[in-house]
């Protein structure tokens, strides 16, 4: 949600700022703006797409020349989408400008106090408070540096923020800070960038510094300094004249992505590219983790979980194997992968698993203990509710495990141990390859836990590993034929207003995921339910020609019940689409369309069954001319409550 980019260097900033905002469009936004250093500071803001802002900047010509600037794509939270409410926000004198991701929860109190002092506000946003607050603090401590002023101001706020400030009297200075909202520093050749997302930086440099919570970064052409804000303010108030910058906890790291990975590569949409990239993404997720022992038996090696948590102590995997229970906390698509993980861990490792919506988990204050393990799943690693679930686990001394895609993300750094997906950048808002890689990671964890706990033997583990290793090849050889079949099915159902999805056991969450994908990008109302529950309510929704997607694999223990449910649906004139395994002719003449899936072991079937549902959603949305990569009202990463 929202996007920040700032540049300081020797190149003209406008084109760089606009190009970066285009990279950030996938995060979701309703307006965009830029601020350029000058006397006074210069600004352009436009509601709508970045293209509107780009046109306004081109019309301004040399008016916006400058080599230092800030930019933002806004997702409206306080005030409607408008030019006035767009970022950057400035003081009346246009001498301080700020862009901000997050929410300032006590902005009303701060605004009322500033208004009593005579400050005039021109927007409805919480962000404008920051510009005036910094100006007010500067007046009260004129001898302080801008870093000290900003740190002092931010200590008065409550809520979450990733911010970058620009100052009229400092043509060689950007100040960035974060608390609960991501911010990274790109280190180039004689230039620096601040951004909320690595995709805005990658075309300029792969060297980045991750700014941590409660940290401030002071950026000049000669270099940068990172400060802990509470410590910075304390040292100033105690009269310690020499500020202390500590970059030891913020090393320069190399981004694990390339510019090509965030381009469409000839595909019409990022979503389609990412669906088709799943075989490679799955191979990357499993590379180095499915290994052969000297006896030629395959084993699983999860480096992030195998290392001792403390010197001479147990590994995270050993702690998980001996846990009282595992609690998976996630949101949206990640919650669905967590449900699949629950099935796999309970069946293969005989270990109790609970799956929680992170947003509910944090507010109902569940009972946790040291013997629990909290597993947080998030593609971005920045999901606000999931981060709070981790904090709750840590407050109760539970072991916390992260399963994330973005290396260096907040969840990846905050948890005790974890597994990176290595799926590659996912730009489409509707998650596809990150979902299947999350499932693959959970399956590997389930298998290794099963082996550790003695519920599966070395020979059985080898057999499972061989089957899992084959899945990417099965999907790759199937994709071309499948895509053509799904296009035909999509043509028949593109005008539907409702759609139902059904599956049992491990396939129930696959049905939920299929329904979520369809509603996310095609705007068709869709609902998922257990196939055996069809008689307990959902059947009343079925009428002539309503599409119903059923997952019916012969390996499913509930297969006969699913067949019975399909007959009930057919008797009500539902238009049935059945996903089943190769060679199964049980639904010929029963279903309108039958999609035959490559055979694999039951726990791995969700990896395969998810793909046709992703393609179905994509092609229906494409035929309905929907904004597939940027669906209305949705953001890729939900970094606020």
C-alpha cells in the first residue's frame, strides 16, 4: 500500500522519480506526486494514475529541474483521493516537504494543537501534520540538526510510518525514518535512493541498506548515517554534542533480484507471467533443500531451520518437532497456504496445528506458551497484522518462524528462524507463484518434521522427496495444453455473476484460493466451501448454469462423498467444472468441463490443482477487460491495519 521513492545525486530527478513510481504502481494507489528541491521547494501532484502526473511534469518543463527529490503513490486512508490530499505535503512556506506510508494514529490531537498555534492545513490527511510538526519543533530548537528535529517530532507520534523529508535550506540532504512501514536505502555510484520497495531501486543499484524500526537515516552526497531515534533524541536532550551513528546493524546487502524479473517479458500481464513462471519458482524454492545422502536416499535440508538458535542449543526444527502445537498466522492467500500446511503437518508429522487470521489473532489475545511455535506467512514480509502476531508470540516466549518471499523484510529479520521462498519478485497483486512456493515450503517443513518425529521412515521420506521434486516438471509439461483448455472454459463463464468452488480435505483451501483469485481480479462474486458441506447450505445458491468448480482427486479419502455432491449439484443444473486426475473418466457426461491434472501424491496435489484455477481467474478477468495486475481497491502489501 502506497509507495515511496526519493533520489539524491547528480542526475535530473524528475524522470527518475516518475519511472520509480511506475515500478511501484502494483502496490495499489489512487494518486501520485513528486517534490523537487528548489527555493522554494517545487511540487506536482495528480489524482489518478502516474501517467497523469507524468503529463503534468512534462508540461512543467524546466520548472521542475533539480537533482534531489521525493515521490509518492498514495492509497487514501484519511481524506478522499484528490490533488490536495496527494503527497508530498508541505509547510505553508514550502520549505519542508514529506512523503509518508502508514498511519499517524494521534494525528487529530497533533493537528488541533498545531492549529491553535496558527498552522494552516490544506488537506484532510494525517501526513500533513508531520510537515507542520517538524517546522514547529525546528522553531523551538533552532540549534538542532534536521536529523535531531525529525527524530524529536516522530517521537511525538503514535502509529506506523515510513517517511522521507526534503528541506529548502539543505540542497544536499534527505532524511528518512521508519516504524512499522518498510524503508530501504539504495547505495549507488555517487547517488542514493530511498524507497519503500526494492523494485523502485533495482534498475539503479543492487546494493541496499535495510532501515530498521525506530531508525533514521541521514543521506547526503558524501555518504549516509543511520541513527536510533530514541537514542538520538536522548543524547540531544542530555547535551551530548556528538551524535552517534551506528551502521553496524545495517550492513550493505545485495538484492536477490534483477531488472528482468520485474519486467513483463513479453506477457500481457505480470500475473500471467508469474503463473507461467511457477515451475521455475518451485525449482528455486526447492533447490538445495531436496538433497541426496551418501546412500542415495533423498532428505530435506532447511538451512534456516537447521541452525542452532543459541550456542550449543537446539535448532528451530528440533524445537518445532518437540512443540506442544504450531500456530500459523497469515492473511489472504497466505492463510490458504497455511490451511494446506496444517493438513500436511498433522498428517505427516502428527503434530497439532492451528491456523489463524493474523488480523483476528492479534485482537482476541489467544493463550500462548513457551512450548508453542508461531509460524508467520507473508509474501512481502511486511504485512502489518502478521507482524503483530509475531510480536505477540515473542511476548509469550514462543518460538517464531517466518515464511516469506522478500529477503531482508521485517518478518524475515524479526523472527527467530525461517524459510525464504526464493520465488522471485511477484508484481501482480493477486498472488500466484508465491502461493505455490509457500505451499512447497510448508510441505518440506511437514516432511522433515515427520521424519524428526519418527512418523515417516527414511524410505518414505525419500519417496515423498522424489515425488515433490517431480512436480515442477509435471506442471511445466502441462501448462501449454492447460492454458488452451482454460481459455475455452473462460469464454463460456466470463459473464457469470457468481461462482462456487468446492473441495475436501487438503483441497478445500485450494477451492478457497480459487474463489479468492476470481473475485480479486474479475470482480465476480465467488465462494469456496467443503464439497461434503454442499447439502448444508450452499446448495441453495445453485441455479441454472451457475458455474461450480469441484476438485475431485481419486486419492482423496472423501472421493466418494465428492462424487455424491457433484451429482447433487448436477441435478440442480449447475454448470460443473471438475478438476480430477489423469485417466479418470468418472465425470465424463456429468460435468460441463473436466480438467485432467497430472498425478502426484495427495499432499502435493494442491501445487498442481491451484494452477488451472489461477489461469481460469486470469482469462475470465482478461475477457472482462479488468485491471488484472492492479485490481480496484486492492494493494500488494497491506502495511497498515
